[in-house]
């Protein structure tokens, strides 16, 4: 088992509180994009689909998301482990959300002409 960690520290040095946003991007290799699925506690959670203009919100209808098309969206306020399953390699990589940000972002440029 391998463990990788990262830490982000934002320091407010003025006297006025402020909002901020940031993202950590993880990239994973798979045997083929058509064989990859993201699995997690998604069913019923709000999904913000950023491929739409303007972005739309709807409840997810499954715990598994195939990566077979362009995908860009957010599950705000979602916590818990998420896994990348690769049927080609017969592997499953679990991503554990331990603290900090409470959003999962699903992004895949596949199928967007890139």
C-alpha cells in the first residue's frame, strides 16, 4: 500500500475574512479510458454538471461513473472514499478523503476534442 499526502495552507494576513477556493489535481493511469469507472457514495448526491452552460444541478442516479465521455462536474459537500476501478488491469485505487475540502470533482477531457 502506498500513501501520498498533500497539504495546503492559506493564511489571512489582513483584518477582513475572505473566501477562497483551490483544488488538488490527481492524475491516474488506466489501461484504457473505456475500462475506467469512478465509484463512490454518489447515488442521490447533488451533481453540478459544468459541461452545461449554465451549469446544472441534479441528483446522481448511480454510485458508479463510467469515464466514456467528456466529464467535468462537482459533488459539493461529499465525503467518504472514492475508487478508480480499471477493468482492463483488474485494479481498484481507493482515494480516501480524510479532512479539509468537502467536494469531489470529476474531470476527464476525453471526448472533448483534446
